[in-house]
C-alpha cells in the first residue's frame, strides 16, 4: 500500500466498522424480532462486533490496495494538493466502494451464521398465544365450581 494512504486506511477502517456495526445491528435486530427473539443476545453482539471490525479493516485495506495502481497513476498526474485529494477519491472509488459492498455481503452472511450459532434452545419467557391457555384454565375453574382468583 502507498505510504501516504495509511491514514486514509485507518480512517476508512473506523468509518466502515461503524457503518457495518450500526446498519448491520439494526438489520439483525429486525430479523431477531421477526423470529420472536430466541437468540443469545450477548453472544451474538460480541461475535457480530468482532466480525464487523474485521470486515471494516479488511474492506478498507484490501480496497485501497486493490485501487493502489490507479491511485498512484492519478497522483503522478496531479499538480497540487487539491488534485491529489481528488485523485485519491476519484480514481480509487471503484476499488474502495466495491470492497465496502463485498465486506457488507460477507458481514451479512457471517451474521446469519452467528445468529445460527447463538440460537437459544430454552423456552421463551414471552408467549404470544396466551389466549388458548386462559380459555383452558377458565374451563377447568368452571368445572370445579371455583374461580381461578379465589
């Protein structure tokens, strides 16, 4: 990787990590709610954070090294600092953003694997269809001639 791009790689790593972490976390929270929340949340959160960090670092470093040749060519043609900054972002956009999208796809697949690993086998504490249980207890109470409250 070009020496001058190391601060950009660090910045992109931090930025991609936060984007992956927040947007991926919201996505998997919605998936968990739709599946009625039977996931060990702490295990999933820790593993997802580590994978998001690795994907963020990998996407920035690989993206910058993938676009290194085109960025070097554009930097050689630049005459001032403004053209150099434009050359870095303009010429390296496809490589950097392409690796960002690839990192998002890897994070999504890894998130589903982590969700499978973190699946809870215990009975949920929240029961949605409690009306059937209430009807059965009322019928039992009426047969005995007593109320379920007294």
